[in-house]
């Protein structure tokens, strides 16, 4: 028998997967319930409304994605190398970004609370990338611009991969951007320099 916490976690995990695959608007609480394998009473005990379930699942997806980005971007190794690690991290390009896809889900964008969670994700991610780039000696405005470009490369890579059915489209976009970040006429590797 599962505990209340287990039931809640299973509902959130099922909702995260279904929202990533189908969207919030196209997924019903009954579908999440069926996918989670928990009893109906658990659904309504933990999440009285679909909005409550969506807020928990979208929030969990955002926190997980930010934690993964921070693992790549924060540390003591050379800053530019950490940015490259974030960009080159293996991703399921054909699945798309679980958070980026929410920006085209009208049910999310029409809901102030859900939209705010998605917006906060991108703001926080840009802050972490920009902070890492500032460690390389870039002024704030240049670091912010490059952070926007780095995040856009990842998001655009997902779109290109899905549109073409080719996961290498994302890898090519990342390779191109990394080359722009790291190419030096003297042949030195800036990802190995200390901050």
C-alpha cells in the first residue's frame, strides 16, 4: 500500500510526463489518475482542482530543470567550460524541452499562475547562465546577451530537431554556438582557463 506522499509523488510524476507529451490543456485529471495508478481519492485529496495538479507538476518540472542547469553551471572549474557543459549536456532533442513546450500551451499561457512559473524558470535560468559568463570577465550587459543566446540555442535546437526529425540538428546548433564562444585566433582553449 502506498503512503500519501508516494501517491502525491506518483500523481505529480504522471502529470509531468503527460503534460510534456500532450500539454496541460489536452490532459485531464482522470488521465493523470489512470497513468499514476493511485486511487481516485488520492487525486482529489492532494489536488482538489486541475489547476492545483498543474501547478505542482509544472513547478516540479521547473525545479528539476533548474537543478540540472545549476549542476552544469555552478562550480569551481573554468566558467566558460561550465557554460559549454550546459550547452553540450545530452538532451532528448526529439522530445523537446518540457518547459519550452509549455509556452505554446494556451492553457498554461492563459493562466497567470502557471505562466508565472514558466516565466520565472527562464528568468532564473538566464540569471545563472549570465552569472557564469560574468565569471569570464564579461561586463554585465555582454554576459546577459550571451546568456540569452545560449538559452535560445538550446530552445531553438529542440525546435529544429523536432521539425526536421533529426536530433543532430540540436547538436549542430550547439556546436556552432560553442565555436563562436570559444574560437580563438591563437588556438588556445578558453574553456580551460581559470576564472
